[in-house]
C-alpha cells in the first residue's frame, strides 16, 4: 500500500448509484454502491462494511473515509469526518443509534448514526503502554456492542480487551492481555462474548474473564441469530458447527484458495462462501450458497478475472447477509454489491418467515 496520505471521498450521488435488474436466477446484483478514490489510480479495497440491525443502512469504509448509505437506494446519508488512522473495523449498536469504527491508530470512535456527529474517541491500552511491543498493522479489529447497547467491547491486535460505557465513554474494565484479537460478538445473555484470537474462536465469560472451554477452530466467525449454529473459516477450511456441543455439522468445499470471510444466514439455513481467485495456482472458486442442513449447493455465481476490479464477478473481499436473510452483499474492489435471494430463501426447507 502506498501514499497513505491521499484524500478520499465518495463520488457524487448522481454518479454513485447503479441499478441493475435481476437476470435469470438473480445472477446480477440489484444495487451497486461504488466508493471511489478520485485522486488515486488504484483505489484501496473497502476495508470494512457493516449492516444496521434493521437492514436499512450500510456503513462502508475505504480505509481513510467512512460513509453510511441507504441500503435500498444507495444514497449516501452520512459522511463521518474527524478520523485519524486507517479504518479496519466497524459495528452498529443493536438499537441502531450508534456506529463505531476502529483504526490502526488504536482508536475506536463512536458516532451518531443520524447526524454523523462524533460522540467519543476511545484509546486502546496499546496507546498508553509504551513498554509493550506494538503491532502497528490494523489496530482495533474487534468491536461488539452489548445487547442493550449500553456497553461496547473493543479488542486490538496486541491483545488489549476493554469494556466501555457508551453514554460516558469511560473505560469500565480492562481484561487480561490476550493474543491477536480480530473479532468480537456478544452472546444474547450479555455476559459472554465470542472472541476470535490467534486463529481460533472461543467463548469468554466477561465476569470471570475466563474462557469456557469450547474452541471452534478457525476465525471470521458468523453465528445464526438463535446461536444454534456457527460457521468459521480458517485458510482452506470452512466448517459449520453446532454451537452448544462444539461438534462439526459440515465441512464445506472451498478449493481455490484461502479466504478470510464467510457468512451464515440469520436463520442458520444457508451458508455463503465467497468467490476466490488464486493467482499463484491459477485457480478460481465460484461464490456458492449452500443449504446448511444438508450441505448441498443451492446457487452459485461465476467468478472471473475481470479487467474491472469493482465488477461483481471478481473475487469477493467481504460477504455478509442482511438481517432479513433475503439479501446479501459482497465487496469487490471499492464497490458494495447487493444481491436478492428472496426466491431462494422460500425454497429452503423449514426456512423461517422473515420479519
């Protein structure tokens, strides 16, 4: 990565939104939202994307800038100013009022979703501990709001895990030092958190500051909304687990190359595995949606070495399901592509009725 001081901005509204009608079997995205670096020849890939709990907003950050978009129209709603460092992580609060971004400056910033106002800037323990060897890449990668949106947990690549009061911005607790923390997700009970560190996923009791003992190998974890299933990815392996027993339900095929992203639908019925291009081995793997109960492929999307890095047919950098389970998004280059799978959801056996 070069010239990190370049200025980024979203392209004007009239040029930003591209709508495309679904083609046979929903083969094309229904909406594409590009965020373009107007001054650089090679814009950075979007570094983090988060979807609001109601599915109506999307936050997208291209390392330097963060934007909140309308998920139905692609219109930019808020531009988040006042950042320092490169943004690598983000999360909406469960009540939808706040969004937090984490940067390689080891700072987490809390924003008002409606106004874009900066509420708090929270510093990781790395900033105030010069005696500890610092990893200067990525900074804060783990962000998780408590179910009641009153607390927020942050974790950085040096293993600092801290709890904060959302209203006051004060640090409530600092936990035992851990290894490289890449992801955090609160369990519904508000006492435990799913923590990804050092390539493994486990459950941490926040009151005792102790792991519960169940370890899910792999990272980039994605649980179902009822917490009965969880999916992890570790290099070449994509595994679907029974969350209560820790047993593997399926190991899904993914042969082209390593991936760092995967998604499980909110109802736990479908799994989305990204399209990957392995330049070293000259292989490609399609983007595939699987039935989580049977392991059967439900739909696939072709991937190609397109000349345009923002094309929806290039390799996926991020994949996520929307809360309603009827849509998912992919990040390709500097573009967010939204896909409609409402027809597919109704065909999945025992699929719940989405709200």
